[in-house]
C-alpha cells in the first residue's frame, strides 16, 4: 500500500512540474498527456506506450547471442 501512495505522490509531482514547464513555454501541449501506469504480473510497474508504438519482445526484432572475444584480424567498423 505504501508503494501505491508513493506512486500517487510522484505522479502528482510530475503532473505539476509538467504543467509548470508548459506554462513557461518549455513543453508542448502534447507532452501534458496523462500516462497510464499499471502493475504487471511480476509486481513491477509499467507505463502504457503511445498508440503509435508497438509492443514486441526483443527476440522478435533482433538476434540475441552471447559472444566471445573477436579474433585478432577483426576489422572495426566505425
């Protein structure tokens, strides 16, 4: 219960700070959009993504491998 109170407290502080920055002209109106924070099955807190984003697992968009030390002839690309 104490975690929820802290979450509400900090959410309110963030909302107030965003409003202050908007009033000062440092934030756009679109940045005042409310975030939806929820608690997942693992008891961690998450924020909903914007509608234009997609939620995918990292394995879906990349190949995760563990590697070793590159061989001596490895050319570095910068």
